[in-house]
């Protein structure tokens, strides 16, 4: 199978497995795991923050960021289609009692968009307390959030005293695509989450970074939510290996995604009912629009050897990663056309 469902489907490389096997470990609840402490220090330094905490998932990292910067009943401003609102099982409401105010379009926000979403200080209105931005933008096809917009938003909300959080699950991809360091990309934010189990290819893990006091509170909440770990160095060794060995190769995933987009954006794919805007492919995600229902096309593609995700009624998402070669991308484009043609014929 060629698996383009997500960059989370990668398998640990031999080098990563060796790093896991030889990891020095201790009880992390007691603060005794040296590999985990080393990872947290490394990530905090990479992102220019005071401290970091390792979490099992990006959802936990994002939800900890919300919990330590809001109160129950608060309003959190997010972009359209934000992962923190769409793909985290309602955790913002369930765990922190917040609601979301959507601003902008396709995940992109300007300072004016944010200002327009701020609730006035009236006792019958929820209190705006946090702004969250995602980079790269998952549902928008892995596009990079413009840093100029980030800086403008940070300046606009500073007088209000709002928290500013970056969901940087694929921040490594944004850095690889732009040449801007992750430290610079994260600098305007109070808290930033990053993921090791997507493009970097580790089997488990994310991290939340920010001021030491907030991270210490996040540790207390992580324990309450069942996220305390014992010999977590088995996991963080993989994350450290990924940081050391897999960041520079992200440009290969981006090149493969652009290649797939180009293969699916010509006259022949359009004749098969496939529509891809190659100019919008900036990192490792390709949104594929169809003129028929996406779910049957995904099922037909599975039968031909391609796994791909339907993310909307007539949209598929393909994600490139370290376990997919250029030759497999060529094959995936052929399979997808065959699947779309078969479903169109059946639809007609």
C-alpha cells in the first residue's frame, strides 16, 4: 500500500529504533528521566522559550496551552478550520470550558480579523482571553501562515493582555519551506506546541513550550489528565533522534507533494474530475478536489493500492512523508486518476 493518509503513519527508522533501545531512562513523574529532560531543554532552546513539557499528543499540548491561559466561559479566537477546534474532540469545551470565535478565512487571519472578533468588555459577553494560530494550516493544504500577519496580530492584541498560542504541529515544515528558523516563527507567541510524530517521523509525542510558570502549571494539569509518564525516555529518545536526523529532509516531502500536485493539475486529471491548485502546495499536504463524492473515490483507491483521506464531501487530502518515495508518488497519481474515473463512470 502507498499510504498518503497522513504523515503520522511513518514507521521508526533503524537508527531511531536503535536510539529507542539504548535510551537512558528514569521515572519522569519524579523528574528523573534524563532523556526526557534533555529533549525538553533542547526544544525550549530551539523555540526560544523558557521551558518545555513533553506530551503524548499534539492535542494534549494544545489543550494544556488553552487551560493555562484561559478561565471557564472564555472566548478563544481561532482561524477557520483550526485543528484546535475541529479535530480535538471538543476538548476546549470539555476540559477548559471555553468557546471558540472563528475569524478570517481558510485559517488565515489578519490583525483586523482578530480585532473584529474580540468581544467588548460587557458582563453579558464571554471574555476574550486567547488567540490561537496554526502553522502550517492543515485544512488549507499545509500552507504557511505569513509571519508578517503573526507580528501584526501580536502587536494588535498586546494592549489587551491576551494570550497568544501557536499550534505548530507542522512548524518544522513551515521553517523548512520558508527558511525562517522555528525560533523566529515562535518568537511572537506566549506558548507554542510542536509535534515529533508527523513530518519528523517519531512514533509518539509533542511538546508545549512557553514561560516557566505556565509550563509548571501545565505539568500539574498533565498529571491530572493522566498524562504523567514513567520511563518516557523510550519515547523522547525517538523524538531527539528525529530532531537530529529528520528535519533537513522535510524539503524532500515538500518536493514530492509539489510533484504530486503537478501530476494532478493538468488537463488529463481535470478530464477525470480531479482539480488541484499546484500553486497552493507549499509544504507536504495536497488538497485534491473532485467533481464526485470523495469517500467512494478513496475506497476505490484503496482497492488499487492507495490509502488517502476524504476530508470533505468532495475533497481528498494527500500527505507526503519519509516512507513515500518519488516513484510511489508517480504511482499514486495514476491510481487516483483511475479511481476517480471509475467512480465518475459509476456516478453517471
